[in-house]
C-alpha cells in the first residue's frame, strides 16, 4: 500500500474567527466549509509567532521560534535546522514548495526538492527589528490606518499576480506528478492572500452586500485601558491617536472577506485537481494560515499580538482513508504539524528526531479525539514594536500573557472569549502555575541578549552600501526541454502528455 500523499495549503494572515466554520457566517467560503465538514477541525489552533517569517520557520522546524533564532521577519533560517521536508524526504517523499515561505538567508529550499515560484518577500536582512531606540520608537510604514482606508476593488495587484502564478504552477505540477507517477509527494501551496493591502477584484466584493458585513465584536478602546503590548502595537501601527471609523472598518472587512473568498476558490480548484489527477483517495489535505488579523477587533489591525484574532489560525486535517470528521477543542499549535505529518508518513512508527522538537503528534486527536495529558499552545513575539520578549500560553481554558517588564495577564477563554477581563489578581494560583510552566523552558533575559546581538549583527550588514549587500532571493526557472514537442514524433509526445491516458497507452 502506498504511503499517503500530503497537500499542505497555507493562506497568509487568515484569522480563524473570521471563518464560517468558526462561527462567522457573514463570510462566504463554501469550499473550505465543505472541507471542514469532512475533516478534523481544530477550534483552538494557534501559530507560534504572530508574524510571517518566524511563524513559518517554527512550523517547518517543529520548534519554537526563539529556539531557532527566528526573532523577526529578517532573521536567517539556519540551513542546518532539520525541517519537515527533510524528514519527509527521509521517508521517500518528493517535496515541492509553491508560493510564499519567506525564507531569509542563502538556503532558499530548506529540504524542498523543488520550488515552483520565487518568494513575494525579500530574503535579506532589510526588515530587521531594532530595539535599541526603546519604547514607542517603531512606526510601520506598511501597516497603518491608510492601509485600512485604501481597502477596495482592483483588477490586478502584486499579490494577485503572485497568487495566480502560485495556483497555476501548483495545478500544473499536480498533473505532472500524476502523469509521471511521482508518489508519495508532499506539496506545500502557500498563498499571500488575505494579507493586506485589502485589494481584491470587484467580482469577489460583489459576492457580499455591504450591509452583510458585520462590525467587530469589541469596539475601539482608549490607550490607557490597553495592556502594554497592545499600546506598543497600536503605536507602531499609527493607531494610538486615531482609529478607523465604522465605515472604514466595514469597507476593510468587506475587502478582507472577499479576499478569503478568492482563496477559497483556489482551494476548491486544488481539491478538484486532486480528484482529476487520481490522488483524491490517497492524499491527506491540511489547510492553515501563518497567523491571523485583528481586523478591527478592539480597534486593532494586522497581527503582532496574542488576542485570538491575531494568533488563532484555521487548522483542518482531512485524511481520506479514515474519514472521521470531528471538532477538537484542545489547544494545539503549528509546532505539532511536523510530528503529525511525519507520523502519517512513517505509517504509525515512532520517528527518530535529529534534535528535540517542541510539538506533539496530533494523530491520536484526529483519530479518536483523545490525547494523553493536557494540550497547550505556546506563542512568542520578539519583533518590531516591542522592547522585550513577550509570550502567551494557552492551556485548557486559560490564556496567560507575559510581557517582559510589565504585568502579566490571565484570561478565562470559556467565560470571556473576547478577552476583556484580566483575572490575574483573582486567580493567583493559576497565574503562578502557568508562569512557572513558561519560565521553566523560556528565559526572557537570555532571549533579550540574543535578540540584541542578532539585531546588532544584521544592522551592521544592512549599513553597507547596496552593492555590498547579500542577494539571496530565489529565482524560479522552468525547464522547457521536455515540456513540449522538441525531438521525435509530435504524436508520441502528445499521447504521453494526455491525462488520463487512453486505454492501451502508457505514460
């Protein structure tokens, strides 16, 4: 029996609470809804870092971001880090990446045999965070109120250019895998929508009536009522003095919902391609996002905080061989995906890890809904906007938030899903237990020293003239020597390229 193929689909900045199968019925995503209805749906899945590059590095390594030096969007992903593609290659998988992964550094594959596209973002140190200027010193030119205000229709954008290419190359490669019988395979298809700017073709906006767009559950809050991390992030987004109006919020959410519908169509076409290529019955499908988007909740936008709209991600796992749809409430996180998918690939045997990983296989939860021990999700933030390491632990119904040098926060997520009531003073024992759990494996003072040292090294390299700067961006290329008619009979080649093949012919 063949090992299962794995199709791993990622969106960018797609918040779990925005989706219909997590309760937001204003958003239209019929293909994802249908996938959810036959999948294991994780109701409390978290990224391990609410920022693009560290979130992705952590996912692929199965390790927390600070353990692998992924402190911000411009930290090198070290080439000697064992990754999910390497572990799957060890099991005989062909590993393919199509789309965004935001690799930084000279290694632009990290175990993938093939990359079908370039990346949408740079691979150098230009986006390094800088804590040296202290509190309230960072302002993001790309994430601010103007980004919210400019939401609306367009016929083409940088992100549309990119995702159209990602989809086309992914679908083409799936057909090629079928024609050449290249199995088992692991294909990661990673789109850049619905990451802002909130620009989308008008036909997707037309799927919604403006009055259908719901406003945030929690409105804007004055700065003095916010926790320190929220104050830092609001300042960095230019939202400390002026927030979005209801009209701006509704328009931006309208565009965001339309962008999710755009991605939903792409997921539908990928799933249809699996069926047409003959892979449907032996391909595990995983859908997730690197992190979420606050989308106006609490008057906040984008990511970088630990509230659920920023840190909670969709996670669907469909195994066609088992067909056991279920809802799973236990907290899990992206570091759990490496051991999960490797366990599928090793067909239940226990893999040998080259170095310790931080995740735990979700296969028992997916199969039976049961997992020994209390599940948890740990999330970090050490990038721009803050002045010290921050983290969050979700364990059971409680969410604990640590902000270096400032008061701890504690929320009861069952009684207070909007995270409005800090119960740290009411539940000192719970607070102490969760804090001890965090500090037993996470040293904020050591991390602070590591972050400052990393930033100093990268700032030095960034200070060099452009001509001296390293260039590591991946350049995708296509080998056309075998794709079309070159030497030999045109008919023979055309027959070989037909899928499915005619009876009596072989590919």
